[in-house]
C-alpha cells in the first residue's frame, strides 16, 4: 500500500511541474487505476505484461542521467565552453527523470509476479524512486534557479548524489536478476584478496571420489540443483516462492505447494517441469538458462523414487543400470561404480552356510553382486577361509572384535575387489599388514586398538587407492603418519589424538567401522 501511494505521489509531483507537460493529471489517473488491482493483491495479465518492459526501460535513465552528468562536467572545461554542452543538460535530466519514472513503475509491476528477495527488492525500488526524484529536482533547479549561487551548489550536490544512487540502484538490480555475487563472481584472485573476499568458487559439479560412501542428496542431487536451479531459487530471487538451497526448503515447496512426492517421480511437479519442452512457459529452468542434462534429470527422478532420502548412501539404495552409468560419470577419472563391475553372482549355498554360522552377508546394491560381510566376535582364521568362495563378490569386510591374527590375513590376498576392511579391536600387528599390500582396490582401513606400529604403515604405502585410515589407540606415531602421507598424498589419517592429545571414544570408532 505504501509503495503504491509513493508511486502515485511521484506522478502527481511531476504533473505539478508546468514544464513536464507530457504528464497530465489524466496520466496520473490512468496510473492510479492501473495500480488498484495491485493494491487489492491481484496481478492481472495486463499488469505483468507492462512489467515485462522494465528491462527495456531501465537502461534509459542510466544513459540519460550519466550523459547529463558528463555534459555538466565537460561543459565547464575551458576547451569545451564554446561547444555549448551545458545547453543539453536540462534535456538529458528531464528525459532521464521521465524514463526513471517509467522504470520505477514497470519495475514495481514486474515485482508483483513474485520470486524476489523482499529486502533486496525494496532497496532497489527505493533507490530507483530516489533517482527519479533527484533527477527531476536537478532539472527544476537547473532550469529555474541556476543563477543563484546557493542553488547552484545545491544542484551540484544533488547531481553527485543522483549518480551515486543510480550506480547503487543498478548494482542491486543486477543482484536481483543474477545474484548478489554477480559483480564479484569473476573477479581475479588478486583483487578478491585485496577486497577481502573468499577464493573464487570452482565451476561445475564436484567429482565424487568414492561412490561407495557418497550420500545421494549431499553428493549427487544437491550439486545438480546448486548449479542449475539455485540462481532462480535462492533467498534473493525466490521464483514461485521456492527455495532450492537446502533439503528442508526443497521439501517445503513453493507457492503452489510441494514440488516433489517422495517415492513417486511421476507424481512430482519438479520432474514434470523438468521434462516439459524448453519453449513451454512452465519448463524449468526457463528457456535461455543452463539446462539439466538427461542424466541429471534421471538422477533426480531416481532419487525421488527411492523416497527422496537426505542421509542415505548410494550403496544403500537400489541402483538400476542406467543410473549406475550416470553415477560413473560423476566420479574422479571415471572410477567404476564399486570395484570389479562384472562379477558373477555369489553361490547361494555357500552364502546360506556362512549365514548359518552367524556371519552377516548382504548385497550392497540390489542389482549388483557386491557383498558386505560382518563376522561374529567368535570368528577366527578358520571362519575366514570359509569365505574364499566369495572372494570376487566381497568388497566390504568387517572383522572387528574377532579373534583373527596376523597369519589369518594371508587369506585376504585372494580378495582382489576388497575396498573396505575393518580390523578394529583385533590382535593384528605389523606382520598382518604385509598381506594387505596386494589389495590394490582397498580404500578404507580401520586399525583402531590394534598392535600396529610405524613399521606396519610402510606396507600400506603399496596400496595406491587407500584414502581413509583410522589408527587411534595404536603404536603409530605422528612421524609414521607423516611419512606415509608423503607417499600417499591424498590419504586421510584419523589418529584420534585431537588438539589436546586425546583419543576418540569406542562409540565413535564403532560408527566409523559400520
């Protein structure tokens, strides 16, 4: 209501100026009538149609008013005085003021379509109104009272303030359309450092280093939304009152309700809009924006069909073949989805026999043949040998708190596809680790509360894919860790020492081992 009154009042001010004959009371009446539906909270097609002219009109006051400022400055230089540049200043000011009024009006009508951050929009609008008022005030002072010294000083101050507000209004307008970081997005690193800005964000979707442990939403879905959708659905530009910056906001939906139905991609408005022809007004992202690829749409639909979980891992969900292929493209250097992608199915007789002995065996992915195995605490080397018929299929092996010893691990040399091994709370020492250097697919190793020392770490240097190592409450020293990381530069080692030399609790270690 206040905005409408200010806009209408602005037109009355103009109409009161006898030199602005182009704006009559009839025009003011028409503008008032046009704004009445907006006051009532309605947004007719006519209003939105007129509002769409804002991007066209908004550049006129910028050009006219900057021209007026430059003409005023250069006209006072001795070499340009004979050119009579100052004679064009009133025309530029009046043209800039009138076009600023048009830009303010159409901008306001455009804002009724929604989808803009309220604070940013309000700042942009009031700066636009200020520019219009200052430009018309400068026009009046320049044409009627310029012969008075005090008025001339006031005029110069208004002119400077007008240019400053014009620049600020343009910046906030760009932020509304392109995001608050539009001006600094491509700023070179040296300038960013001087300006106190963080390092430039890398383009594109970050590659996933390990699909086994990647979380579907955090590592796959959210990066897609962040690079394709967030430019129009963020706190500063909330199209359709929909935010896609977090899981909670996505599930909350927009002005028309939820955009997805967990468990059914076919019933989700999000997928429906993604699949519409690009020329369709309801297609998302809009025509001209960076579009989602077919793989990205398939991944979003698959995630929704799986219940749209927030903390589930890829390995915990059913992964069809086409989704597995799409996921492979997101990995570093084309790392295959789990080690050994073509392995035969496990012998069901062997699986049932092992389960009867208390060994937990389950598929990691339903349509794959990869297995995760967890042994009971009573298991020994004999139990481990019984797993040999499944050496191709086992990729996760949990031997925590079992009675296995160094000699037992010799069996594992046959498990060429093993990617994760948990040996916490066992009697494994340095000799046992020597058998692990043949496991070239090994990525995770938990040695919590074992007898391993720096000597054993040297054997692990022959595991090129090793990424995560847990060694708290062992005989390993910081020096040993440092030497290993010099050979495996991408290796993360959790020593559990903490800032005060403390160790992690047994509860924490169990969480890692699962």
